[in-house]
C-alpha cells in the first residue's frame, strides 16, 4: 500500500507554543511506555477498520510544531510498530501542527474529520477542546489532560462515554503528600498559599 504521510506546520506535542522546552509540556508523554499506551488505545479503536481489510487512518493534531516534537513522534511510531502497525503498510498517519497559531486548530480539525480519520490523537487540552466542538463521532485520544472530567471531556475516568478517551495527569493524592513533605521541612508552617488559574478547566476553587 502506498505510504500516505502529510505534515503541515503553521514548536511541541503540546498546546503552549511559547514553552517548547518546558518540562510541563505534554507531561504524560515523556517516554516510550506511555506513548505505547496511546498507541494501544488507537490500536483498539481502529481494529474495526483492519477487520474490513482497510488500513486505518490515524491523525495527530498539535498546537506546536513537528520539529519541536520529533522525538515524541518517533516514540509514538515505535509504539505502533510494537503493536504490529507499520506506517505506510497497515496504518496511515496524518499530522497537522499549528506552529503556535492556535486559531488554525479548528480548520485542521475540520479537515481531518472530512478526511474520515479513524482516530485523532490530541496533543493537549486545547486541541481536545477544539476537537470536542468539531466532532462527536470520530474517536479522539487525548495525549494528556489535567482533569478530563472537570474539563468536560469525559463523563468519568472509569467510563469516559462519548468519543473521547486517553490519558489523565490528575493525581490529587500528590497534593496531600506535597503538603506533608512541606510540613516536615518547615514544622512551624501554619499557612500555605496555592496559586492557580480559576479559568483553567478542572481546577477546584476553595
């Protein structure tokens, strides 16, 4: 089968184009094992297409650039290969990168839907939010999200429902542990301030 790879860039497998080297970017997709998990979710999602003797079409949509995420993209491909999917033979990969111009995401998302992708991989919450508005039928795999339930992407972590699934970085148990460690370091501490954005979906305000 003829290889079909299309890359459009307009720097990160993440939403924030101004922080391409930040360790916070795409935090759950920093190693091959996690990328393999994403690849596994996709493999399950496209199994029906394979059963119909048609190479599944998977799209990767990000707000940054392909060059800024070359290592992660290759790890993603490796995860697919480990599951038996070879790009250009039994799976087709499309990529769209907004190069920090996030206003282009909606057009890219609509294009991928028109191309009838079997699965779209979202590089971050901003991309997922755009895809949620564009399609309710094409399966969307989140690369990560702080709180998919709070963001309104899924009904629950156990039963996502709808067309969106993927990885969550939500770990509320760490907050208690961080306070515990802080108290050990500073036993006399009595007041702690936490800074955050009330506009960030999924953040609980107290």
